[in-house]
């Protein structure tokens, strides 16, 4: 058979319910907007700040011709008490107890030389970027199990970073605690992929490079701003919302239902750069302009 059955719905999320942590801004918001436009029935955003959540939900619900609605739950998932409170609130929000998609996106980061790094920053970074992912996944597992089937598993997506794969910054520009926490998030994803799949839940990790967001902007500014930072990327630019949207929808739609335990970098290839590659790309790009 040459044709792909139901191809028109292959990249759709019609009828799906998703929860996105840190979904009010940046990459979390990009994913929320993508899910809404792919037909999701309900997209629930969570973060600590109600003002930003309300603003994000209002913007999402203002998108025309959408079948679903966005809503929010205020939560602080950096503590187990906050995770348990979110799970209880989700039970009230979802009477049938079914959650099709969990996106572990919330993150914390501070930069600077590791010799002077304050311990509370280390603790906060690990609490949000590692412990929260671990605890939220295990506490929300029953919701995902209720939604998943063998032919259409529930999805757990971890938004990590290429900083968990390579060491892009050191010294005063370093972010060693963040980098280590994201490396842990990658391995959590691999473990979850094996732990959860018998329950019809897959787990995959998205590793963005630099996107102009509240979290990344301080580092981008240190690199000279968006244009300067983009110019040293192999593709000559920083990431844009569509770059994240496409990967997230793919992994959570029927198109990605057989993908499990994968790390997908969304960075234009910057993690592969070295001095030789940078010189070659600059030379080719310069010659192309002649």
C-alpha cells in the first residue's frame, strides 16, 4: 500500500489534553500555541505567577478558529508539596483523570564562575530542572496511564538544553549548575522511556539551543545580542517559535507515537561547532555573498 492512512491528521492533536509547566512564557508558550493550533482540546499552563499565566491564556484563547481552550493552574513545582498540590488541582480540573501530554518545561538558571556560585542557586537549579521533573512525572503518571493506549500512548516531553550535551560556556560566562542539571534531565528522559512504556507512555527530550527568551536573553546579551549570537550559529540565526513548535507537535501527534527515549536537539547544529567548522562555514558563507 503506497498511501499513508489518515495522513491529513498525522500531525494533529485533536481531542488531546496537555499540561505544560513554565508555559506562560518562552519555549513553553511556543509549545502551548502550537498544541492549540494543532487542535488540542485543552492546554493547561502552570507557573508560579498568575499575572503571566492569565496574560498567556488570554492570548491563546484569542487565536481565531480554535476547537480547544487554554487554562492555567498556579503552582510551584520546585517542592514536593507544590507538585502534590498541582496533582490534586489537576484531579479537580480533569474529572475523567486523563492527561494525554505532559511537558516538563519549567527551568531555572544562573550564570557566573563556579568558584563564586552560591549554594542556594545550585539547590534551586537542581530542584526545578531535575527534582521537579522526577516528582511531577511520578505524581502525574496515573493521569497519563489513564489516557494512553498501545496504539496511541500518552506522551511525556522533557524540555532540556544543548547545554546538557556540550559545554558551551565556561568561566564568567559559565552556567555549570544549569548544564549539569540538563544533563541529568536527558538521562531522566531515557530512564522514563523504559519505566513508563509498559504503561503506554513514551518519553522524549527536546534540547533547544538559543532562542530569544527570558531564560536565554542574559546569555545572548553577553554574546553581543541576537544578531551577533545568531551570526556564529551554523545556520546564521537563532531559533524561532516555529522551530520548537514543529518538533513538539511531531512528538505528541500520531506521527511520533513510535518514538521513545530520543533526544532531539533544536539548535541549528551549534553543538557540533568547533574552531575548524566555524572557519569553514564563515568562508563558505562569505564566498556565497561575492
